[in-house]
C-alpha cells in the first residue's frame, strides 16, 4: 500500500512539505499546481512552486515530489509538460480536482469533469509529450454536481495515458464538507485498469482503515489530516492504528517543537516578515485538533501581529530559536536536523 501527501493550494507548499515529510511514511508528495493558461512557463516558475526540482525532485527528507499542472488547453498543457520534464521531476500530475471558483471560472480544475472527452485529450497530449519513464498521474473529484460521470472521467484519463488516479471522494459543489463518499472510489477503481488512490476526510488511522475498507483500494492520499497530525503516516506504517494515548501525543508534541522551529525559519526565508505570523498560525490552528500544546500556543499567538512577538511566544513554549534575518536559501541547499533523534523522541 502507498501513502501519498496531497497538494493543497495556499497551505501545503514546499515549506510545509519539507516539514511534514521529515517524520517519514510517504511514498511521494505532489506540489501545488502550476497554472497553464496559454503561455510557455519559464523554468523559474516551476522552481518557485517546487524548489525540490533543484534537489533531485525530493524534499530534504528524501520524499519524491511530483509537480502538478492545471489547465484546459491540451497542446499548451503538453508543451509545458515537455518543458517541465527537462527539469527531471519525480513525476507530473494533472489537476482536475480544484473546486476554487476563481480557478473554475477560468476553465481549470474540477469544472472540467463535465467534459470527459477534454480530459482524454489533455491526458493524451501530455502523455505523448513526456519521456516514457516519467510517471503521469491525475487527481480528480467525483464530478461537478454529482458523481454520475465519475467512472467515465476516470476512464478518459486512464485511456489518455494517466498511470495513476487520485480520487477526492467529493464533488466540486461538495467542496470540503463531510462526508467523503469513499464508496464511489470503489466504482471508479472497478472502471479502470490503472491504480486508484482514495482521498478525502482521512484524519486518523481509524479513518484510513475505514477508507480502505469502503473504497476497496489499498492506496490513500492524506491532506488536512497530515497537516493536523504530522506523525499520522508514520503511525499507519507502523501498524499503530489505535488512537494515540495522551503520553504518546505529549511525546509527539515534544518532537514537533524543532519541526515547528524549522518551519518558522523556512517561512521567514520565503515570505515577507509581515506574512510570516499568518503562516505559523495557519499550521498551529490545524495542529490544535490533536495537540493540547498546540491549542495553548495558538491561543497565545492568535492576536500577535509581528514575527518578533511570535518568536518570543514560540521560545517560551520550547520552540528552538531561529537565526534572525536568515539569508535566502541557496538553490539546492537544505537545512538538516538529526532525523533519527527526532523519530526516537516521538516513539
């Protein structure tokens, strides 16, 4: 079975990918989407979305990263895929799952699920433009309004050349409202000959177990559940499927503190100082679902406005101090920590 780390626009970027893959457990991750809209994108655009391209297309922990493309013009998508392929990504993924109204108004993402014939033409054009050894995958939802054409869309993508399909088990109109309809993933899997990965509403190991049972597929992609519980994939791999005891959660929170400091430093390198507190609060808000320490820390920094104020609060909670005004990361260079010590401290 495979565990994949989802792309999440505006949340799960290269900064958080580097942090979440540190504890291990993922077979590959997928980047945020590169919007293809009539032009040939420069290399620097792909590198901005996936700086891992300069590191053998892997995160600092070694997790392969596939780069995602979003668009509706088959030839333009193919041309950009060919250019991206020169940068040697771990794979290329096609986005037919984004439900954002702005994206959909410009004929991107999940709205294309009303046009299976267009899905086929996009997948076929992209597949033809890629070297045969480069994996091509696609992420889709069950449909725009209802799942009646889900199997047809999956067949179009597989027939076009996608070798793996990730199915987010909701429609575009469902957005992110529970429940996820995992039973429809089973119907999609029955309709195609390529591997199918289930996605949606997997927050715990128990959810993962139910998702596999209902969907009938072995592979699962984790999204918000992974952000809220960075040790979820590793726990699943180890077969620890019962809810973590309070002592285990406390140990994991202690192991998260250096990761939180690393995340803070990467955020500081990537965004302007005025935007950094928002990114830190965003992650802590999701971590607070599982960790009392994150709840307390989030409550303390929620009203803070400056990075200096947030840094002082983080330090008081045991987050290691970072380097003031760190230099921008050089291409290909990554900060490293003692991974073995980190994993042992969370065991």
